[in-house]
């Protein structure tokens, strides 16, 4: 499995305090919001801040492009892999 995917899964668990969730519980292809992991807009904000701190990324709030990046762990890994500064 891709190490970046595992790193992002761990970041999601840590930054959102998902105490009952392990990286193996998160399907990298499943949606992060509503269905799948069931995150909400507050979770998106917290995750965005964690991604900014860890990888030096920046996001445009309410952008369709940002929504696409946050669609799944795999989508985030693709974005982080191509844009990380750290």
C-alpha cells in the first residue's frame, strides 16, 4: 500500500480525534464526506489545517477543485503527492 495513503489516513485519525478508527478501517477509495467516513464541514476545515501544517499546502475554501481533492483518501494522496512543500 502507498505510504502516503497510510500517512494521510493517520493524519485524518489524529487531526479529527477518531479514537475508534484505525487506518485499516478507512477505505482509501471511499468518500470522506456524507457516505464513507461521514465527515462534515467542520472536519473538512480541521483536516485542511492539518494538511497545511504537515505538507505546506494551501486550499481555496468553497472551490470545486478543493472538493475534488477532498473526495477520498486516494484523491488527497494524489494532490498532496504533487503539491507538497514539506
